[in-house]
């Protein structure tokens, strides 16, 4: 083990924030250091309540997360926020705004806020998020909130890193109708109609409730619909109660491990695919592959057979993501 990584791991376990920040950067960048860090700390992970907050831009997710932090702090829980933008290689305006909206907690040593953006390859931010969560858990954070920007496929995939997913909507945006139509309702364990101070909020909430009644659920959990005004904190205590009840439900029904094993299954296949993809990129210019390419061009071997022949080499020369 690299002694630098070793030192970071030790300090992180002791709750050092700088070490935590460096550890998250390392797992974001990937590579051998990231792999050893996760290896070292894995036995200290798995204890936090992971809450995903998702919804269209502007519905008030960051404002809501800020209010949720306040609720957690009332119970003296250590809370961390990862603001994840899976689509953008830049930590753009949206995330900058997020940080401003969570500034009330910047001096609190038991609150850690961090934004993560896509550093390039597909699946990258998703894989890095799994590991960033682990760094936070090892550092003693009891509640980890993941805010994702937007509601596309990749955002939903990240929402599924969570034990409890909160879907945030607002009145009058047509968002609710679209959510109902597009099937993203299925990922919500709790629904929030935020901006309850705007006209139409009650109507939106009852429309969502009505459409949920038509849903088929896989468990006996019935997603509550919470009306909130994130800006004033109204309804946030109710939301926090609902989140805790959901966690308790998962635990009592033995569903927490089931959820987590589904997640690990997704992560594992992503890691394997990532290794293969990386090795493939690394070997495409090799002498051996050049030879195979010319064989394919000369009709000596077909592409399918060549691919099958290449595969064992790609998987056996496994290297860590970088
Ligand atoms: N009227 C009203 N505005 C809100 C409320 N919550 C948030 N906002 C505003 O909505 C805008 C977007 O909020 P933000 O938290 O950045 O949304 P996000 O993009 O979903 O993270 C900001 O101008 C907030 O001040 C609310 O409860 N009522
Ligand atoms: Mg935001």
C-alpha cells in the first residue's frame, strides 16, 4: 500500500475533513490509489442512511436539502451532501447555486458538502459516487444526501444509489404530469410537492396521490406525498420523519440488504464493464490487435470470432480504473 494513501485512510477514519476531501478527489480520479483506498476502508462502510434527492432543475432540491440538513443537526447527526451532475463535465452554474443555497451550514464541522461532476468516461460519475459515499461513511457521516441535477436516465441511476429516494416536484410546471407519464414515479419512495406557497400546490399534491393509488407497488410501502415550502422550512420535519420511517420499514422488512445487493450488483457489472472497456482502449493500438484488424479486413477472420478471441485477454489483464 502506498504510504500516502495509508495516511489519508488513517486520518479520514479519525474524522479529518481535509483527508476526506482528498480521499473523495482520489476516488473521483480513479486509478490504483482509489482502489487501495476503497480496499482499506471498505470494512468501515455501509452504516449511513443514504438519501437521494432528485427532480427537475429549479424545483428547489438544494433549498430542501439545506432544510433537511437542519433537521438532521437537530438530532446531532453528522450529515454529508454530494451534489452530483452526471451529464456535465463541468461543475457549472447549477452546482454553484447549490453551494450558495447550503451556505448556512458551512461553519458546522458536522456537515460536509461536496459537488461531483462527470470527469469523462461513461459511468464514471456513477462509479465515483459509490466510492465517495464509502469515504463519507468511513469518516463517520450518518446521513448522506445525494442531490442529482435533473431527471434523465443517468440521474435516475444515481438516485438508485440511495436507500431512500425523494422525488421533488413543484406546482404548475407540468412536471407532475410528466413524472406520472414517464414512469419516474416508480423510483420515488417519498414525494415532495415543493413551493407549497405557489398556487396549485394542493392540486398537484392530490393529483400525485391519486396517480400513486393506481400504481402497483412491489412492497407494502406506500410513498407519502409531502407538501413543503423549502424556503421557510415548512413541511421539512414531516419529510424527515417520512425518510426515517422509510429506512425503518426497509430494515424491519429485511429489504435494506436486498436493495443494497441490487445496487452492488449494478456496481459490480459497471466495474467489470469499465475494466474491459479500459483494457480494450489500451490494447486497440497493440501489435496483436493490428494484426487481427488486418485479418478481418482481409476476410481471414470475421469480427465476431475476433471479438470472442480478444475477450479473455481484456478481462484477465484486469487493471484498476484510472
Ligand atoms: N416560492 C418558493 N421558491 C422556492 C422554494 N424553495 C426553493 N425556491 C426557489 O427556487 C429556486 C431554485 O431552488 P434550488 O434549490 O436551487 O432548486 P434546484 O435546482 O432543484 O436545486 C431558488 O430561487 C429558490 O429560492 C419554495 O418553497 N417556494
Ligand atoms: Mg440544486
